[in-house]
């Protein structure tokens, strides 16, 4: 369906290439009310620089998924503000958020979330066809080559392995060249060999296209491909590392678990 | 996005076609109705235009009115045949022929029984055997035209069905006992089947004698010399006609004749009403099925939202799906139609309404209306589920087991449902009980009220599912064991889903229950009226109970030695006080066989009517401000006018009476009607009802194939037969909507099995057999349909109570046919069992391992 919508005034201003792609200030998120209330985030501020792969690490219940949902505009913070590409998204309505997603955001899910009735290629092209944009055939060829599915482009998800399905999902996240890609436990549903391949692919897309990416994970091996690792515990950022080896990440995690 | 919608549909072919099926039957019924009635109209039109072949001007006797109270054409009065030579002598007349027609001349088969009947006409015509037949619409298929007394040509249908051929002898009965005629020819109307009607053809003198119209003609067909304009011929003919005879050009004559067959439009509305019900039920099924499929696709919609799809795009995707489903269903329905039109015709035939048919008429209008109706209904039904789908938030894409969020007005839903229900009840109450409403207002508020009532019950039903399921599911838990318990609990899991699935069935059951109770009410009030009125031992009616009998039958029966009193009730139509109505006549001894309660006058009134007296029922008297001595002006169809004076007013019993609003003496009746007929004859005999008396009476009317002697109690049941036939017709037509709701149950179960794949795999893994799995699904289906049945019967009871209360002044009582209702309960169980066959097989056929791994 070709649905071209006018760009909102807020999005018209191109972000400065060097500024932070995502910035969050004093984010809190409270679920429920009264005695049963749970604070998932208790004041998180961060900036995601352009062209980097940022990993958000933390044990389950640390608030890392909540943080990503809020950064991506899927959930609303109880307080605090989020800006993507310079646009404050906390106050956007549904249709402005939709426009923002089309232009600026790509998603990679733990369970792939492919549409079973579409072929691999159609799944990859879906964001463009939803936005009513014509794909650039050269870019599509290049992308299919990168995700390694050129010869399987006509297969349906059910005919692909888990790793291949996640490759399709990565292609789908990259196809519109979004300002930022959010990946939610991208290897959480894959075996270790396949996980390695997927992580390699994600790393290479950051290197080749300068694709700003935020990845939530609890796997140290996954965090090890990131340019920057944020450690979350009990709703707060407790530590930050630069490029690290998996065993460094593990020791930080153990430290956190011990504290 | 269109592609996503279409691909999604293609990926769910089974579900899509199950959904489409919900409207297939309704659409087929709509187009079937059009095809059937168009075809009938075509047949009648072709019969009518054929009967004026080559004629430019038609001469016939003037009538006071064209149709009687039942909408049947009245017989025009005949005129002297001396008019024919005068017409022929006119300067511009090329040819003219006189003929007679009659609808009281019946064919009698070798078994002594009437051929045809069941209300289909017995047509008789005259021919001039030695003319060139230029005006004759009939063609010979074998033999020759009849010439001389005791010769007849019969229609090819009778010849075929009853195995008559040229040279055989066939019985003819008209105004007297059966006479034997020799079949000399077999005829037909080219290109048209005349349905259950029969035809007999005689030469003119024989027809005049049989029809009691010696020296007279009914019609003269006139053809103009070439080049003479019809108006010129018409004025020439008119100039020589007496005042009782008229001439019309052939177009006007055809138009007038077509007016008398307008009952096809009644059939059309009647059948369309049932198509509407089936479509209404279908819309419930579609809305429910779409709701379930949408609930199962929450993650898909959420993913699309994260990829940048707007709410509007989601709405459009769902609506496009509905559009495709609607189109698919409507086109299928249209294809089914030819079969269904035949089926409807067969149904009418079985129930004794055998109507003429010609080549099937498939008009563009049929296609357009059917497709439009099917598609629009599907779209409307999809609107709510589609709007719900737009409420799916993008975050549902990352949540496991995300459910469809409640609608924007979810908090108001319980209140709105109650308001809908109350509004429906109030509108119904207003429509039924309100005073001084116009018919349009009354029907409007009734129709609207019923629709609201159904919506209201359906919307509130989810709250009743738990209690109903625990009661109605009890047998399942007894019979099915663990499978039964699980089945019952499954129906309580998603009460909304169970409620809307059951609601579709509720509609059909509410209507059949209503019809059954109303029918029983009519039956029992009729029975009590007969018990109250009838004082005779026997009654004589025509074999089909309703067609009037020639008075010759009564005269023959009067000669039986055991008869102590015989009293015929004449009937005919007349214009009474300016309105076409039934006029009845009674013999002076009427009080011996029928007991009336007199409001004014006494039981002596029937014997004192004489040549200027009448009695009327109290309602008619009140409506027309009649009292003793009031004059009543009467005009017969042959434009014979006379006046009678009211001599008595009787209380019209609740269940009706054999009399029309105005009753005169038989002597007076016979003086004004050329061939008087009895609607029934009551007889008292020495010794009452005995086998010997019955045999004596039957022997007396043996020569009259159209008459039937019956005891008073047989008379009662015979009169109920047509009511029973109508009930069966209504049940069959309502069955259609029950079948639609059966599809609804199938849909829900298939989708539920699909949804619970993993759970079923688990149950199988822990030791549930295939048989138990099947039984679990079957019990769930039966409990669901029983819930629908219970709701439907409750609504049906309510509707019947309301309507019988409103009709209590008409004598309709509230009477419950318990046995019939028990039958409905069993039918509900059967619906549940049938609906479960396919889903149960699917559930039992699941591969345990694959089901467990199913996501």
C-alpha cells in the first residue's frame, strides 16, 4: 500500500551528523500503583552517539528491556524525556510516532516477527512498501548480499532456519537506512553458532554503513561486539565499558550479581 | 499493505473460506429469490401475452372489481353469443372469435381423485375446432381439437403424469357429478410449464353446457384488417357493445391480467425477509470469526506498527480482507443460486404451491443486488474487529502472549449493552402494544426492536455464559468424563467468544420458537372456536378443504336417507359497503348445525333472513356503525347491486367463524350469483357419527370427486393442515439461518483448536486419546450450541408472549408446543455434533510432537 505522508515539521530538520542520535534524561518508569508498584527505571540518562553499536547489558529484571522500549518510543516513561534525532518523542501522538518510526527507527526482535505469508525479500522490503517508497534495486541487491540471502530471497520464513530468519529481520531493519536500529535480544532465540554469525552480521552493518545500533542483551558474548556497553541494574546505569572482551563483560556481571 | 492483507488471506485459506461461508447462504437466498420470482413473472407474462396472440382488441364482460380478498382474479360475467356476428360484421374486423374460460372444471383420474389441486388452478377453455386457431394460444402435441359433446383435450402435464393418451377416457367434473369424456387431443402452452395447474379444452357448445353458460361467451378476440389502427377498431367495437360489456386494446387487457398475478411480489418479499435473517446471522458469524482471527494476529499487527504502519493502514488491511471475503462469499452464493432457486421451487412444490415456470430469468439486478448486499454486510460486520485491530499498540510486538487491547469504549460496554437490550424491548413493546400506530411505524419499530433485542441479548450474553455452561454442560461432564469437564470449562474460558458464537444460533432458535408458539396459539384458538361453534356430526368440503364446492354436491348429499339436517354455507366475494369482502350465505336451518352467540337478535335470525336480511359479526358492526335495521349495499363481481338490512349481530368467536363479515340467506345468494358455491356443508344424521353413517354419506357423493365427507373432528384437523404446512415452510426457511450459525460454531472451534494447538499436544502427551480429544471438542460444541439454544428459546418465548398478548383480542392464546420445543433442543444438540465433526477431526489429527513445539 503506498501511503506517503507529509513529513512533520519536527522531523524536517536533519540531525547534526555528529550529535547524539538518541538522548534520554532522567527516565523513570513505574508499573502498577501503591504497594504493588514496581520501579523498572529509577532515573536513567544516556546518549547514543552516531555510528556506534551500543549494548545494554543487565540481568533479567534490571530494566534493560523497559529502557529500550522507552528509547524506541514503544513505551512512555513515567517521567523524563527521550529525543531521537533531535525530536522529543515523549510528547508525540500516535501518528507522529508512526512517521518517526518510518524515517528513523529499525527493529530487530528476539522472535524475528516476520510475516509468514511474505517471502524473505518481501519481508525485507516491507518497511518501504508500508511507507509507500520505491526500493532502490542496487541497495536491495547489496543488502540481500550482505545478509547472505540472495539465493533464498523467494523463500518464506517457514522454509528458513532460525538464523536465516533473523538475517531477514536484520535486512528489514536496515532497508530504510534508519537513523537508529534497536535490537531486542537478537540472539536470545538462537543456538550459539548461529548467534555468532548474527552478531558478526550486526557488527559488519555498523562498520560498513555506520548504522547506529542499540542492542539489549544478557549475553556477554553479544555485548563483546559493541563499541560501548552500558550495565543496568535495578533500574539504574551502574557501569559503562568501551570495547571489551567477553570475559571482561562476564566479570562485570559477576561483580554486579555479587554486590 | 494491500499485498500484506491479500497474502495474509491466502495464507489462511481455510479460515477465510469458513468466514466467507457465513454469507454464502444468505446471498444465495437473495439471488435465488430474485431468480425464482423473475422466472415466475416471466412465465405468467408469457402465458398472458400468448393468450392474446393475434388479437388487437379484446371484448369481455365488465366486473365490479378485478380480484377477490385473496387476490385471485374474479370470473368476468358472460354475455350473449349474438354479439359475435355483430362484431364480425364490423368494417375493419379481419377476424373475431368467441371463447369461454372456466376455473371450476376439474379433471378426475382413473382413481376417482382430482388431478392437480392444492390450490393450483383447474383451467378450462373452449376452442372452435374448425377455425384456423389464429387466436388459440394452445398447441396440439398429439391428436386433434375436440369437436362435439364428450370430447376433451387435456394438457400434456396431466397426460404425462397420469398416463393418458389420445383415445383414453378421463373424468370431468364441473357443476355436477363426474362425467366421462374421451381424450382426443393433448395440448400445451409453448415454452411455459404451467406448474401444478391442469387444462381441459372443449368445443364451444360443450363448454357452454359444462360451464352453465348456454348461448353465452366470456371473451371475443378481434383482429383488425391490416393497416387499421387499433384505436379505430376499438371505437368501432365499443360502439356496438351493450353497457355490461367492455372492449380493451390488447395492451390494456394484458396490463389488467398481469395485475391479477401480483402475488409473486408477495413471495419475493416473503423470501427476501428470510434471506435477510440469514444475512443478519451471517454478519454475527463474520464479526465473531474476524474478531477471533484478529485476536490471534495481535503480534502481526504490532510488528507492522513498529515497521511504520499507521492505524489507518491496519484498518484498511482488515477491511480489504473483509472485502475479499465478502466478494468471495457473494460470488459463491451467486453460483449456488441456480441450485437454490430450483430447491426453493421444489420446496414450494412439495408443500403444494406448484407455480408456473419458464426459462430461468437471471437479471442483472439479481447479480448487482446480491453482490452488493453480501459485500456491504461483510464490510459492516468487519468494522468493529477492524477498529479493535487498530488499537493494537506497537509494543505488543515484543510481548509474549499479548492480547487484543480493550476497545476505546470498553468501560461503557456493559452499560451500552444493557441500554441496547432495554431499548430493543421497549421498541418491541411499543410496536406490539402501542395504540393508533400506522402500519409503517408499527413494522418499523418491530423490526428495529427485534434487531436491537438480538444485539442486546448477544452483547449481554457473555455474562450468562458461565451459569448457562455449568447447567447445560452438566450432561457433558456425566457422559464425557474428563473430556466433558474440560469441554465445559473451555466454553467458560473466553465467555465473550462463546457468547457471540452462541448468539448466531440464538437468532435462528428465537425465531423458530416464536413461530412454533404462535402457531400453537393459532391452532388452539381455532380448535376451541370449532368446539364452541360446531353442532353438526359431519362436514362436507372440497378435497383440499378450501376450494369452494358447487351446490350440486350439497343437493346430492341431501338425498342421503340418514340426513336429519343439512346446511350449506355459501361464499363469494362482493363489494360490501364499498370494500371488496367475503359474502357468505346460510340456510334457514343453520342454527341446528352452528351455534352462535347473539349480541342482537336471536338464534332465529338465520331462518328469518329472507330476501333482504343479513347478519353481521360484532366487530364489523362496530367498525361500520351498524345496528339492527341498518342497510348494507352489496355489489357482486358481475355488477349485480342489491341492499340488505341488518337483522342480527353475533359475537365473533376468538378463533374465527365460517362466516364473512356479512351473511345473507342462501336463497338470496343464489339469486345474485350465477354459479353459487358452498365453502362447506354441515350435516346432522340420525345416530351421530358411526361407520355406517359415514359410509352412507360417502356413497351419496361418490360421483363428486371434488368433495370429501369428514366427521367434525376430522374437519378440525383438516383445517389445520395448511397452518402446519406454513409452519413447515417457515421452519425450513429459518433452517437456513441455523445452518449459517452452524458454520459460525465450526469457525470458532477450528480457530480455537488452532489457538490451543500446544495445549492439545500437551493433553495428548499426558495420555488423552484421539477419541477423548474428539469428544472434548464435540462436547464443547454441543454446550456452546445449547447455550445458543437456551438464549434463543428464551427470546422466542418472550417474543411469542408479547405478540400473543397483543393478538389476544383476535383470540390468539399463548400455548406452548412442548414436544416441538423438545425437538428444537434435540436439533440444537445435533447442530453442535455436526459443527464439531471437522474441528474435532483436526484436533485429534494433530501430531503430538509438532503440536508441543508449536508456537
